[in-house]
């Protein structure tokens, strides 16, 4: 197949960029022709395009936007969406005319504002991977009723919708969308595997050998509820001075977290390391004993399956996305969403029992085999192939 992708790509700081880049590379390895069109900022482009240079097998075209949109659960400013639409309408038809693809692969719901109309005009089939944040915004009302109805009209023009979790498929069907299939979020089981934490990284972060590392990895947007980590740490640290919190990522919640740590007098037990390029993430997760994800809502966070693949204990808020990957007490631990006390109790439970951590990590690694990247790539290849065949018929 000749596949033309439109969506986010690294270094965009979001899960959809990472997930789709891995899928595209996998499709190229299977022998498909893969081209990609994605936004980049002038600031990043000044030092080159790391995705294009790192993936010569994927012919990558970029268009400029002033910043990366990292909270698609909230409506982007009209000026941003207008500029994005102008750039896609300028570049996408030229790529189609240059070499006609068999199918368009849309990497995130926000691009459905523009791409399905262009696909229809070019008589091309398209698949939309529903990353989740925009869907959550449509479900909880933060997108607004009129915008939600307009975006749904656009999405209905897509041939197939791919949900990355079962609960998302149910939500899409609840919105009246019938052309839905589920391909769960995936993980590279070789890149993320049980191994001893990096000793030099531990020294670099000034973490003692006997410390229990509690980690959080995200883009720190509002949905991640990162202040719950600070509130739970305030309760847990008096009972276990060995807890060391490592916060990997950046975003709107970071400043508030650091301020809260200083105000509560626990800043010394926190390490804020900022945004990490994705190839470094396995080293950080391998350093963790426990990974905490207190999110308000998720589609299916990549960090969930990356933690489990690494054989670490995932402690997550009890939401539909987490229940799809965690059997409480067996392949992870669930706590009541928004309850800092319960998060502290579950953190202390895991921190105080090395045997429990080992057993949960072992079972989690077994469970996550179903999320193999190779399995997901094969499923996308088969689904894209069906879309092409149905369109030809």
C-alpha cells in the first residue's frame, strides 16, 4: 500500500505523536510506502527535524504552526485552527497529486477538522486513529456543543475509526458512530523490558541506593491531576522517608507542582527532570519502583503499558482506561480518583513490600504481551488494507 499520514509527529510532546511514529515505522518495515505530513514549530525547525532525519524510510513533509497543541481536549483558538487548516489545504493536495496514495491515515481527531473533506474531494479513503483527548473533551462538554456537533459531522466522513481502548469504542458508538474498530495502544516489548535501573542516572538525580523511586511521566496537562501526587506525597513521606519522587515531563502543571512542593516543605524529595526525548524514557521507567498516574481521564496512556512492559508497579486512578489494563492487586494498583489519601496508601503498600512489587511486575509483563507493537502494526496494516479494498469495490 501507499499510505499518506496526516497528524502529529515527534518532537510533538504528546502520546499520539509517539504512537503514530512507531506505527508508521512498523508499516514501512512491512514494505508499505509511507509518507507523513505533520506540524512543526519554527523554534524546533531551526535545529532540524529529528523525526525526518531519524526515519529516512518515511518521506516526511512539515508545515509550520506557532506552537504544538498539547491539550486537544480543549478547543484550540480559532486563529490556530484556521492557520492549521490553511497549511493542510496548501500541502496535502500537492502530496496527493505528486504520488497518489491508496489511503489517508489521520493520526488524531483534531485533524478531522480538515482532512476528511480533502479526502472526499480527492476520492480517497481514510482511517482516523482516535487518540482520545479530543473525544474526552467532546464527552465531558469542554469542546462545547456546537463544536462537537460540527466535528462529528466531519468525522462521519471517515471510512474507519480506530479506538485505542475498548471504553473509547463504546463512547464513539454512543455518539452515533458505527464504523469503529479497536486496536489497543501498543508498546515495543524490547525497548521496554524488565531490567536493572541505570546506576549513573540514579547518581545524576542524587537518589540514594535504598530510596524507593516513585515516578510520574506525562505532558502535565490539567487532565493528569499532577497536584494529587504532591498531596499524596505530603501524607506518605512522614511514614516513609525513603520515597523519592521523580517527575518526568513538562507542561502547564509543572510550575504549580513545584510551588506546592516548596509550600509543603517536601521539594527536597522531588526531582523535576523536564521533558525527555522518547528514546530516554525506558531508562527513566526502569529507574522507577512505582509509576503513579492520577489522571482525571485517559484514552489509554502509553505510560500504562510502558510501565507494565518494564515490570514495574503501575498505580493509577480507578478510571475506565486503567481498568482495561489493571487487575487491582495483580497487574497494578488502583486508587480512588482524586483521593490523595488513597493514593498515599497504595504508594506505601507497594513501597513497603518488595515481594509484592516483584510479583505485580511479573504479572504485568505477562499481561502486556497483548499490547505488542508488532501485533498493533499488523492490525493497522490489515485494517488499512480493508479500507482500501472496500473503497475500490
